[in-house]
C-alpha cells in the first residue's frame, strides 16, 4: 500500500480497474518516509517552542537590566 501526505493527513491509494487512483495530488511517500516526515515536523515544532521560551527569557533579562539601570540612576540622583 502507498501512503500520500496531504496537509499533514495520511491518505492511502485505491485500486480501480488495475490502476491506482490517488486520494490527492501530493507526492507519494512510503510509510517510513511518512514517519520520517512526522519526526521532522515534531522536531521543528519542539525547536519553535524552545525558541519562543528562549525569547521570553531574553526579554525578561532585558527588562530586568533596564529596571536595574533605572534604580542605579535613581540612587545616583539621591546621592547628589
């Protein structure tokens, strides 16, 4: 049986009079190729989630540094 990937969905081909008709027009992929594609997609999704977390951490660090700078300026003004 041949599997076809269409928008993340897995479709099989159907036999009709000795010929195979595809459920969609996407490239035909073997089951192992489909599984590899799914693993790649999952890894990309994990990378994206980790990148978002890293961005959040960097923004928090930047905000904290800005607050620290403001506190230092306030202390310096109080000393004068």
